[in-house]
């Protein structure tokens, strides 16, 4: 499986609790935080839920 790099580019202030929890579950807490995750259906669902707050780069 490929890896995806996820970077938080917008603030979590004022966001819904479920969006904050989703970002935290990916390891994103502050603007500029970056994490690399295995590309799976669960991770893709989390990315989709907070797609307006993150940028995603796929490593091939």
C-alpha cells in the first residue's frame, strides 16, 4: 500500500467537535502539523471528512 502525507493548513478553532476529533486521530493538532499514514479506506474517510482543512500528498 502507498503512503499519504497529510498537512493541517487551516485552524481547528470553531470547528465541529467531530472534525477536531478526526484531525486529532490523524495526529494533527496545530496548523502546519504533518503526518504520514498508510493509504486505507479508514484514512481516506477521515481525509474526506476534513478535506477543507488539510492538504494531501500521495507518495508513490
